[in-house]
C-alpha cells in the first residue's frame, strides 16, 4: 500500500492555487506576519526564459503552430506558458450538447499570465440582479461595500482608464490610458454618430512606472506574458513580495486532491499528489484558502468527502459545482474599409489588434486601446 508522506510543520495558512486570489492572499498574509504554504499544480515560472512576447514566428519550429498546426488550438506556442484547453492526463467531460471548453493553466500565477488584463468593476446594478431584472439573487453586499477594496487593488496593481461617470462602468483609480489607434478613432466617431458612449478601456497595464515596474512599452502582446511586468500577473506582482518576507513556501507540481477534516470537523490538512514522484503527500495548516479557479475549487470541495461531510466541504446547500461563473470570452471581427487603401506611412499607430469590449447592462462601448504613445493622425 502506498505511503502518504506527511509534513511535520503546521503552517498558519495553506493556499491552494497561485492565481489572482491565491497570489493576493499570499502577499497580504505573509506581509501581515503569517507563515504561508502555497500549492500550485504547475511548475515554477521564469519570465525571461518562458515568455515569448518578442519572439518572431521564424524563431520557432513550424512558425509557432506546432506539428500539423496542433498548437494553434491553444493559441499557438507564443502564449504565456502552460495554459490550454486540453491538458494531457487531465480529461474532463461536459453535458450532452454542450460546447463548453475549459481553459486551464498549470504554472505559477495561473491564468493571470494569460488573461487580457480587462479590469472592469462590477457596477451597483450587478449586485442587484433579482431586484433589477428578476433573475438570480441579489448579493448580500453592495457596490459601496466593495468599492474601497477596488480602490486598494487598482492603486497597487495599476489600471489605466478615464473617469467617465458611466453608471454601468464605475470609475476607479486610473493611470492615463494610451492614445487611441486608427481603429479606435474610427469606432469613436461612429459611436458618437449613433449616440453610443465610447470610452477607453480599463486594463491592468501600467502606463507609468509603478512600484518598481516599468511602464508598458506597447508591444501589444499581453497574452504572451510581459518580461517587464508592465501588465499585471500574480506571478510577477504578488508572489515575489510574499517570497521576500521569508514566511512563504511555494510547492509546485502539487495537484491538490482533498482537504482533510479532523475529528473536530475543521480542516486540518490538504492531501496532494506530487506530480514528479506520483506520491501522495500532506501539508498541514491552521486555515486554508481555496483559490484554484471556480471549477477547480468546486472539484476540490466536492472531492473532500468524509463521514462528517458526505456531500463535500462547504456544500450543505448542495450547490457547490452549480451556478459557476468562470472566466469566459468571445470574439468577433470586422473590416475597416477606410484602412484598406491607406498608405502605411500615414499612420503612426499599430492598427492591427484593435478590439471592442461591450459592457453589459447599458449601451456602452469600451475600446481596448493599447497603442504607441503618440495619437494616430489619420
């Protein structure tokens, strides 16, 4: 029978997951004087070695799309490492007829290494869905309760934007946004004609030096990772500060299997699989933070069954694993005929890659303007 390797040390806090919530918890708790151990299912991250933000297609085998183009299914080999729709050895199923695909990350920092850095606040109306449209339930807290924490986070991580007094897209603590590109200039003019509010996006990208991080150099490749840490990721902006305290232990290659409950009914340890040795190990703590993303966190809680909690931990309501809100996305494309015949020398911005973010709950277009420092003259 396989032996379970137990850690003799009892940490103050064990954090499962190293992404946005896990990384933030690690920084705050260690700086507050607590000893913290973090379990991450993926490997360590070395930005200078692992990120490919400035790599050209000709520098990679098969121009970055892999043998037979298979790497293109996961956005190619340029994406920040270890994020994928399909992970070898970790299959999942979906309901019949469902087209849901689960994007997961297996590396320190999690999906904060991959996201588009869109950093919108929930609006007051988002906390009152039942009162507003009769769907779902109203939150037990309000926007006013959360707003001071939005301020705190934005001040630390750095978010660019403009104060517009749009009710469905609350203002925040912003750095100046980059100047608009051709595409955004065209969208803005069109929106003005039809009465649609069009404002710069709010992205967790710094346009000024901030907390030792260099300002964005406008390469436009945020999804590949950022060597200068000019965009936010837990791996570069949160976890390094936890490590500096000397009270932080990071265990990589650790797939959490179950939160183990003691005789008192309180969680006392996490049983995890060491992926390198394929052995089961335990780590003990006085408190636990489950921050492994919506679906992974639900999986872990449901797997944590015992005689005291036959339906899994924190599941007396029976809704763990239901009503999930994970990070989702969609895309669309269009052609700007105004730009087809325009001479490239007339434009000072990077016209490619423009995007439009439609903010739900109102007729608002938020342009994703990541461009050069000079405004487009076209």
